[in-house]
C-alpha cells in the first residue's frame, strides 16, 4: 500500500466516524425533542423503560403497565442487558441513545465491508446508509426490540461474508436474544451456508438452530410464559387462527399469497424500501438477498397494516440484509464500475430522502414534533409534581415520562384496581390510547366531578388528581335551595404566572385585572330537583358591575339538575376571566341559581337569591396576589 493509499484510508475512516457522530447527534436530538414535547412515537417505550428499570431492582423485565414480563409478548432477554445504562443516567433518553448508537454501528459495519474495495466508496456508501428514509423512520421510533438487533444482524452477515465464523456466531446469538422471529434470519443464514457455500459443518446446525428457536418460542416458550397462546399470531388473522392453519392456507393458496403480498400497500412498501437502492442494486447479490426474504415475505403477508406496508420499525432486521447485498455487489464488480454504483446509490437515496424521510429537510419532516410549547412545559411541571413513590395512572401521552417508578399504569387499565391508585395524570387534547383524543375529555370530567378526588394541580387542561388524603382548603357554605339542592362548600384557586391554579387558603381574594380564577362548588342532592337550574358564578364590583361571569348547567352541562338523584354529590368547576380593566377596590365573589327557561332566580334558605362566597379586593397590578 502506497503512502497516498494510507492517507486516503485514514481520512476515510475519520470521515466514517464523523458521519456516525453526526447521525447519532442529529437523531438523539430529534428523539429527545419528541420526548420533551410528549410526542413519543412508539407507545411501548414506557413498558420497555420500566421493565429495564425494574430489572435493576430484582423484577426481571417486569412492567406494571401490562402487569407481566415483556417476555410474554416477545422473547427479548437482550433488553435486560441495557439495564446497567440506567446506573449511568437514570433517564429513558440513555436508552434512546443506545438504540441510535446501535443503528450508527450498523452503518460502520457496512463501511468495513466496502473499505477494502475502495475507502472513498465506503464513506459514500455509509452516507447513503445514514440518509436512507426507511432508516430514519426506524430511528425516530425511540426504542424498539428489532431495531436493537440491527448491528447484530450486520455483524453476523459481516462474519458470513468475510468467512469469520465465530464472529458470525456472535452476531447470530445476540440476534436471537433480541426477538423470537429473528430466528428466520438465522435459519436463512444457515441455508445460505448450505446452498451457496456448501458448508454443511456450519450451515446445517445454524439452519436448525434458527428454525428450532422461532418454532419453540412461538409454539411453546412464549405461550408457557403467557399461560395462553402466542399473542402475535393475530398479525396473520386473515390467514387463520392457529399457526398450523395459517401455514396450511399460505402453502395451499399461492395465488392468494401473491395477491396479498403485492396489493397496493405492499407495492408501496416495496417501492419505498428499494427506491433508495436504485431498485436493482440488492439484486446484484441476489444470493445474499435471499437471507432477508423469509422475514420480508412474512411482513407482506401480515394482516397488521403497518407491518404489511413495511412501515415503522418492522423493516429494521431486513435493512441490514439489503445493505449487505449492495456491499457484496460493490465488492464483486470490477473497480471501474464501483463509482457508478455509488453515484446511482447515493442519487436514488437523495431522491428518496426528499420524498419520504421524516428527518429534517426530508419530505415527511414534521417540525411541530420538535417544537416545545408553553403547554408542554406546563405538562412537565405536572410530571415533576408527582411523588416518586406514588402509584400513578396516566394516559399514553405522559406514561413514558413516568415509567421509572415501581407502580405506573396506563389509564384506564389498572392491574391493582382504581381504588389503589394514588394519582391520575390526564390532559385534554393529548394522545389518549385506548381512548380517542376527544373521548378522554369525558373521563377527565368524571374524575373532576368526583368529590372524593382532589385536584392537586391543574394547568391548561392538564390535571393531576389525587385519590385520598386531605381535601384542599375550602369555604364552608351549607346553603340550601328548594329543599333539594345543597351547596356544601367552595374552593377558590387563582392562576399564577405559569397558568397553574393555586388554591386560596385565606378569607380574602386579592386579584388584578386580567387574572383567571377557578371556583369549585360542591353540590349534594337531598331530593329530586323539580326543574332545570343554571348556575352563575360571578364577581361584582362595588358599583354593581359584573367584572367576571360564568353561567352554565352543572358539570359543564353533563350533570343537569333534572338528572339529579337523592344522595348525589359532585364537584362543579367554573372559570372566571377577570376583565382587563377593573378599578381598584372591593368586590364580591358570588353564586346565583336561576331557572334555565324562565331566568327566574332561585332563592336559598333565608330568602337570599345571591350567595356571597368571598370578599374580593382588586389591585392595580399582580403585585400582592394571594394565590
């Protein structure tokens, strides 16, 4: 090797590491921002994080979210190997970093495959890998089992191609520990050794290992752990209800197989996958490409829409095979053709990037996922308010941010029973699986209306609701209307500069113009109510002018008095926006009850038709607020 060749090789290696660092930095920033903005893309992150966190505490890969081990869904003991990372930084983002480094390392293995042929081509080949749109979609899904297998699949292929059998076996063993269906990749490597390499010594045992591993996991091991059937069989429900039935229907109906594989969604998935590789480049090493075909065919036959369309994380174990095939093709062609293959590969990758990539500058980039809003910052305030040892139930938008605790549950699924939950964290207009986003409002309204719950914290439609413990300070009312409607007490809270409602614990409400006040009324039905009543909560200044008012049927219309039954107790919340211009001086916070149809006021005991809750003092500025 000449001095010039040595310099080129050295600079290419520095270039490869620089690309790996840039890729890692960019995607760590992206997934971290998704986390900070409550836009985590893969809901299973919460289960994985808690299971890994629990492993350090003697509960091997156990999660309270599903109340079992994550091994009961997919056999992935490799996840436990990530637990020491949490000793370095007890934050889920270090697990995100581990996945991104795994992807970056996969690219470096491919770089090594091509380096001997041409160091410059190897760097450009690596650039094409890091710019691949399918890889970006996988990389933005924060933490997935099969994604963690990518460097191990690449390592096994590297050992296979370079005839380094023990290196290959290391990659195979690690691959099998990540997920049970990756035995298909291992079986295909064994078949490749048998058919292409004529290597019976290694090929036959590896093929048997791969088949036996997947079959034993699907038919016996995972069902035994679950105490039932292999749950993921539902991914192929259109083909049958049991493994035997599915295999039979696929084998005996090849025409239907082709129709399912190459329907519109399947064709679109194949197009997006092979476009950045100029369609044909992996087929220049078709013998190696065969290793990824079993898993690819399995995906295209799936009844699960995203798997069938080769979207999200599902393509992760196949991408290393495709890139390995391109690397082998580069190594097989005469040197004078290498630059044209690289130009074609990089050119088509760039076209695909601008069409399909969700990374910055890509055609599917969504900037809002990475922009932190004031509301998201307030959601973090609520997260940080929850005691570390509390039993918490949260909707899916927040659960990944609360996972590193002994008890965390996905609302509304509580393995320990709702009565044993300490805190509920819910928010309007946030993702709410299994509810639709708009349906979580009903759940929030029901919890807010329950007088035995305590609204520990509220800001911008985000609630931290405590079950049990002392009630918040309140003004005792004990006023009765129509011998059926009892106003028991009232809580008063004022929004601070962050919009967080702080409960008043003194007898005078001091306000500035433009402030927001939350008035919580506690009602009890002593008898059936004869009519429909509207509640008016208002602030009236000394001249009799209304400076804030909120009128509505009780429960924001969800609990009209015509529905009340004797013994009903509930909390009723009203929000007052004080006028932007109010003269300093005294005022009064009041409640009025009136007939919803005639507008006639309803008298309380003693003949009062206006109930005074608290005196109010308006000042010229925010200074001196009681909140």
